[in-house]
C-alpha cells in the first residue's frame, strides 16, 4: 500500500465508498432541503400549540377565582381548566390548518428517514454488508422456518405418542 493518502481510495471498501460518494453527497443535499421544510413545519406546529395553550390559560384565568381557598374551589378550578383546555385543543386538532401542517410535518419526517436509509444502504453496500431490507427478509424467512420446525416437532410428538398407545 502506498504512503500517499489518495491511494487509500483505491483499495478495499474505500474504493467502493469513493465510487458511491456522489450518491451520499446527493442524499445529503436533499436532506438539507427536506430539513429546511421540516423545520418550517415543526416551528408552525409548536407555534399553534403554544398559541392554543396561551389562549386557553387566559380563558381559565378569567373564569376562575383569584386564589382558591378551599377544596371545592380547587376542584372547581380543575374542572374549569380541564373543560377549557379540552375544548380549545380539540378545536385546534380538528382545524384544517393544524391538520395540513401536521400532515406536511410527518411527510417531511418520512422524507428525512428515506434519505438516511439511502445513505445507510450506500455505506453498507460499500463495505459488502447486507442492507436493512435484506436482513428483514432473512428474519422473515427464519421466522417461517421456526414455525415449520415447531409444527413438524408437534407432528412427530403426536406420531410418537400414537405408536406408544398402539
């Protein structure tokens, strides 16, 4: 092996990774674009939650006594608080604006996950390791084989018992 750093990319897994580095770079650029959209939607999500919380708390403050002095007033305050917050947050979650934003937020999150999975697959491919999908397929096959073996063992036990009883 050469002592030159650039020679590192011409041997072993580094050669494969260097060949696939363009794919990783492209995914990283797309991740940044998706991340910008995600940040926009997550900011709006928390803004809507905070505004609803503040409005509900203001309503509670207007309806409740200044300082609850006994157990009945505390219970009344809790009922007021629960009713107002329940109504306001139900209204928020039922709103079209919240639904659209939340849908876009989840969509961007799924895009980010897809990009990370693509990068992971490129890296695994570079070092000759199976991808997550390939491992999942092996697990499914292993699970079905275990089920078949269990069924065969049960059948063998039944046949063995039948022979003993004869």
